[in-house]
C-alpha cells in the first residue's frame, strides 16, 4: 500500500509536498509507482492540506540559489513543458531570491525549499508557468495548471547553468517558462 502525501498550501494558492532525496536516488524520477497509480498516490486530499509556515524560510530574499526543475502538464508524470536537464535548455537556473527574474511561483516556492529535497507543486494557471510552451496555432492555447518539480543544486556545482533575462550578466541567458515575464 502506498501512503498518500500531505500537501502544504501557500497564501498565493500554491500546493506542494516535499520528498527527501536519498543517497543514490535519481531525484525527479523517484516515484512510488507509474501512471494512474501515481495520480492516486499523490492525489490532492483537502483533509490533508496544511497551511505553510511563515517561519520556515530557508532561502530569504537576497540569497543566491541554483534550481533544477521540471514543469509538466496534466500531472507529475505528464507532458514535459520545460526542464533544466534537457538538451539545449541551459541547465539549472541561477538567481537571487526576490530579484524578479523568475516566475513568481518558482521564487515563492524556493524560499522555503531546504537542501536535499524534491519539491513537487501544483501551480495554478494564474502563474502562467507554461508560458511560451503552449500551442499558438491555429488559435492560442490558454494557460493551464502545471506541475512543478524542483530541487536546489549546490552553488559550487559544475555543469550546465544559466540565468533568466535580467540576471547576472556573467552567465549565459536561458529561455524558459520558469523565467519571469
């Protein structure tokens, strides 16, 4: 039997839960099961939603962070809209918390994200986290609910990494839906 998860609700309407990254684990791909089973295991049970603690800030405004991410449509195992580890995607995003260069959902969720954790969030359409990835022809597709997976990467880590427009000029710019508008 797979235990259901308890979601945390932020004041802006984001819902998330955290999973510890265990030694030898692969992070985003560590899921208890696949397909419909995953949707049942990680389903949103309103009775298990708790409010976010305002005192649990791990990365306050002004803190520089690197974030690995995946943005999906339809569910946490649905179609990928954006990801940091894809070919040509620029790698992790480096930004300063609160600088406005990332999507408001990413900025808000990273503030309480501890190290060695994968945060999985249900992001309402109002955050437009799939901006730039939706169909435009024959008619523009509206923003939809997205499913964000993110984890912190050590600032000393090497490998692909970039910044959103408006970020640190010393690094390559990336084009991603996780960047601000």
